[in-house]
């Protein structure tokens, strides 16, 4: 017998969050206000994602938590333990074995299926916030579909840098209506958002929930002469040799040594188990 | 109060509500999908699926409107005892329950405002038939196309034109449920 209600939150809170999730799915890309609760972790550590997961999990679920693609970082480990303790759900690090995946700043490399749910931790849900700090104004801009300011920002990037310099939290337009912040995922992940799984976004401090049903149209904003480019580091993973995955740059000494490795640890481990090698693993083998 | 007014709630509320919500979320995310929903039981004529929807999503924060035959003393007592939701008029409700004929006209329900399109009503339509044939559905949540037996098409086409405002529908028949959000294109 656990000392907590199933999945930590009380039932009335879960109902409120569940209603917000359903409205979010009915109006893809629109940020539904919700009464975010204090969670036993600081803001910025995924309190929004945790609340959405808590309202979504059933006792039969298998949960995977990733932080920047990795299953073994502090944030991921502590959230996984939190739900092991409060919801007694099974956990996994294997992408394909999970039914609910809570993520911070990445979409897994492996394609997700129709039976999976991806829950994003979102710091700033409002894509227009850094352009217009007033909530009353950004709300009006969404109501009027007035997104000129966002295009001006992207244009200024081109004028200043020669290309669109936004590399993460790259704004998208959902179903030709709402401009949405995909959370700080690298723009490399943007094309994956048109997927078969249900995507839920929770911003705890900012008290917003939004969602994308499967197969929802998600288009990264761009210009005809400067089309969207989901770029990545021009290297292969040093451990598994993957050329199609998103890479982290790791500094290895103070003489400029560096290596690039998959940010998705499960993807990398699976490839290495299949016998793939990268520059670094080849050297150690030899 | 009759015995049935006191029974029919969740046996083990937290996990049962969680399982019920997952079914509800799945049908809302994938319009046209029909799933079982039978964890709760309310007095007739409310179906098990509609009773479970109300019990999972409603509480003292949400106004419920009972339309037509669904508005009986037994149902009112069941909602008072299990949910504690205020019973309100069609114009102010967050959730409405009734047959398609009893819920008409749809113009009486909240469709949200352009700044808060989420402040709209969800309609639980009690149906005699619920099957994957009839109207053709396309839109978010649907890979190519889906089909669902709808009471008519014109009302849903008009509702879809209101997007991002509009109503969201749940169709219930016995212990089965399907949903149609405002985004779905109906032909």
C-alpha cells in the first residue's frame, strides 16, 4: 500500500488537467491554461511534464523518461523514481517498450507508434513571449492569427547572420492556425513532430498545456528562399557510427579534443549491441 | 434515494479514472475510434459510457446540463452524490448529456471566445448506433480517413467552420464511446 494517491496528484487536480489535455487535443497548438500545482521538485525540472504524465498514467503503463535524449541524467532518473514510487508503474529505458515517454528537449530517434504517448516538459510555452512580453497582447495575437512579428524575427536572423539562426525551440505552425513552441527540442527534431503518437506538452511554471493528436500537420516556419533546414553536426557518432542521429559535442581534454556522440542513449546502445562501431569504439577494439 | 443513485461509481477511483481517461483521451486524439468505457453506471437512461465520462471528467468545477429524457430525479441525485457538479442551463454548461434530438439546437451551447477557445461545451451524445461507417472523417488524429455513424453531417460541418471555436462531441452507445473534436472535417 502506497502512502500516495495513485500518481501523486489528488483526483480533482487530475480531472482538471485531464480536461485541459482534452481541450488541447481538440484545438491543436492552442495553449490551454491550467491550475498548475506545486510539485516536489523545483520549477524548471519538469513540473509541467510530471503533472501531465501523472494525469495520463495508468497502473499498466511502462514509463520512459529522457533528458536531452539520455535516460541516465539526474532529471530523468529522479522523475522515473518519482513515478516508480507514487504510481508503481513499470519503467524502461527502451524506447519501443515504453507506453508513455516523458521528455525534456528531445524526440527519440526511433519512430514512435500509435500506442505511445510523448509528454514534453516545456519551460516557456509561448513562442511569441520573447518578442512580446505581455500575455494580454500575445493572447490577442493568437486570437487574430497575427504572427507577422515571428516572421520579422526570422527575417532579422537572415539579415544579420545570412541564415535563420534559431537552432532549438524553432517555431512551428499547427494545422495552418496556431504558431506553437515545440519546446526546446533541436530543430533537427521538428520534422518528427508529424508522428503517429499522441504528443502532450506541459508547462508547470507558466501553467499551460497543449497537445498534438497523431498525424497533425506541423510545419516549421520558413521563407521560400530560405527553406527550413533541420541541420545537425556534420559528424558520425563516435560510439556507434550513426550518421542519422542528433549528436552531442563532448569536450574530452583541455587541448581542444572533442567527440560527437548520439544524444539518444537508447538508440546508441541499441546500435552498439547490434555491432555498429564508431571512431572511438574501433580504436579501443584494435 | 434509490439504491442505484448511491451505487455505480468507481470501485477503486484513482486507477479506474486513469484507465477511463486513457480511453477518453485516445478517442479524442483519434476521431472515429470506438473504444469500451464501462467503469461506471448511472440510472437509466444514461449509458455506462456517458456515466463514466461524467465521473471521469466532471466535478464541482464543471456545470452539467441534462437534456430531455436524461433529466430525471434519479440522474440528478446520482450526479449530486457521485460528482457534486452543479446542474446548469445549456447556455452555461461545460458538459451536456442527451440524445441528439434533445441537445438541439447546438447554437445554445458555449463555443468559446477567440482568445479562449477552450471555454466551450463538450456534448455527450447518447446514440442508438455507433459503428465505423457512414460519415467520412478527415483531420488531425486521422491517418488517411475514418468513418463514423453520425446523426447528420451538416451540423458538424458548420461546427468545423467555427474552428478554433466550436463544440467537441462524444458519442456514447451502451459501454462504447467515440469522439469528434471541432477540427474534424466531416463529409
